[in-house]
C-alpha cells in the first residue's frame, strides 16, 4: 500500500507552519502502529528518526523503551522541512529521462548548478544505492589518497555526489565500468562542467550518459507558480526558495557569497574576489544584450583575456550562458556576437540589487529579465528531456531581430518574446519580416499576458506561463 503525502504550505506564514507541525505529529502517531509502513521508503528515511529525536540513526535494541513521540522540538521541526520536501517533493520532469539513461548506460552523470535539486532527485530515484558526498572531507581524502580502496567499498554501485571535488576518481572508475555490463551502476552528480573537460570525456566516452538538471521550470511548479510574472522573475526558480523558510533576498545573497568565496576558488584560483563579484554584477546588467568583450573589460577594469577566462568560470558553474547567433544569412550581414543570459532570474535580480518585486515592476531591465525567463523555460524543457541545446537568436546589421530560434530538421522555429501584457500589431513586425525572408509561414509570440491566439498569418500567441507549448506547435507542423 502506498501512502502519498501532499504537503503544501507557505513557509512565510507562521500559522501554516503550526498547522503542518500538528499534522506531521498526528501522521507519525497514526503510522507508528501499522505494519505495512515498516518497509516503506518513509520508514527508511531520516524523517522518522528526526521526529523521534534519535541522536544515533542506527537501530536500537529491542529492549530499549521507545521515546514519547507526542512532542516535537521546534528546532527538530525546522530541520524536518527539507525532509518533508523530499517526501512530498515536486515531481521533476527530468526524472523520466534519468531513469531511461540508467537503464541504458553503466553510469549516469547528473550535472547542473549548485542547489538545483540534483542530490534530492538522485537519492529519491536510486534510494537503494549507497550515497557518498565528496563534500565530506574524510570521504574526499580517502577517495583522493586511496581511490582503489575507496571504490572497492562500492562494488555494487553507489551515488557519488559532487564528483568535481575528486575528479581523479573518474580515471579509476573507468576500469570498474569496463569490467561490468550492469546498467546504472554508478550515479554521479556535479555542480560544474568539470565532467565535460576533454581528458575526462575521453576516458568516460560511451560509458557515462550526461543529463543537465537546472532549477525548477514553470511546468514543474504548477500551482506553486505565482500568477504575477514580476514576482516569478524576482523569486527565481531555485528549489530552496520554495521549501525553506527564507526570503529570496537573503537566500540569493548567501548563495552568491558562498559561490564567490568557495566555488570560484575550486574552479579557478581567482585572487581578487571583489573584482570578480563586480564582474558578475556587470554581467547581470547585460542580460539579453550582445556581449561586447571590450566594453565589459573597460567597465570591469580588466583585460580581454581575463573577461574570457571569467566568463568561462561562470559558464562552467552554471551561473550564466551565451546564446549564439544563427548563421543562415539569407544574403544579409549578420551580427556575430553572442547574447548573455543567466540560468536564474532571481539570482540576476539579487546581483542587480533588486530587493522587492515592486522595484522590478518599472525597472529598465524588466523586459530583458522576462526574455531571460522565457528562454530558460525553453532551455529547461530541452534539458529535462535530454535534447541537445539547439537554441539561437538572429539579428542582422539593420536591427531586425528574432529573440529565439529553435533549430529543427524542418527548419528554424522563430519565437519573439515581449513582456507587455497587451497585444499590439507592433509586436508582430519582426516575425512577419522573418516569414517574408525565410518563406516559412510559422512563428510564435510569447508575451506577458494571458491570451492564446492562432492567427491567419501562421503566428501563434502564447502566454508566458505556457511558453513550452511551442514544442506542440512544432509537432503539429510535422
């Protein structure tokens, strides 16, 4: 018998927290005497141990008297929230693709930004495998000093979390993978793209499948998604914003501080962290714009080589990415510089000093952040389904531009992105120009309103909350 718990609460409201505390206590007392839960995942999880107040997670002697379960220490309850979130976690779209890859490859590497939910997802899907965090100094030291001895403990497979902390381990892992035909034996997670470095890719080629997990998509949040687009852009999509009692402003400030002071040093030994943090802020101010290296170097007070190096660091750690231009010229001169986007709009808002959704309402960068959010929704859809990123933008020397192009076998699908909530004829001019240029009667306008339209020109109008329906449009065209 399966027991499913749907815990929906607003962590910012104290009254809701008290209600949840009451029902968690009642739920445990209800379940404690029922045999059918003894072997369930909930029973095996740390949830029961936290509620009981056990210090030692090991099994207790049968003769030991059970503790009184009627009271829950407040501190224990707040520690319980992340575990409650795992038990009733938001269904991740990438889970299906992760399971499929684990059935076909000997190892699977789940990579993505820190705090995007990689550990939660892998431990949920592969709950039968031992879990090893290489953030743990003792485990990391053992793995680095005696990799063969370390791996011999996990001959049956394991989850190795934050594998970038011990990259040398991957060379020894290659031998183990060559000696087995068992699919899905090892699951690796990493918070930067060290797994994509040439020497590592070559050693693991054909043995490891890669899947990128980004923060929540709008599709995954569903009812938790704010109806106000400005609030969604401000909050961003990182899981801790939705399962921890912390404001976005405070969480992102600490995330940035941790990233700059710790993760950057792991990727590249940058000495002037203040200059690097200012560089990230300058990048946030250029969201949706053409990336001019010279201008950025002058404003940041560094040379062009350093700009290129630091951008590589930010890309490898999933802070930002460059959207490349589409090169089919149609006999036109094209812009060849990429555009800059962040992997999360909430992080960008924090870097820009935006402390409240109301400050974003009339902010000059609001349109660019909206464009960033829609581009991310399309990118997350591709990533969650294991589809290669084939996203581009198009712009010629006279200023005609298409915000996003999805390159398909049947031709590119043009998408215009506008933050306005009112449909006006002026919003369609770039799509109509593209249709005339490409001789394709197809296009999509994603905007900040709520209406859906299919126009005689072949252009489909979608609200921002349904932006991924553009893929249904592509299937219909086929």
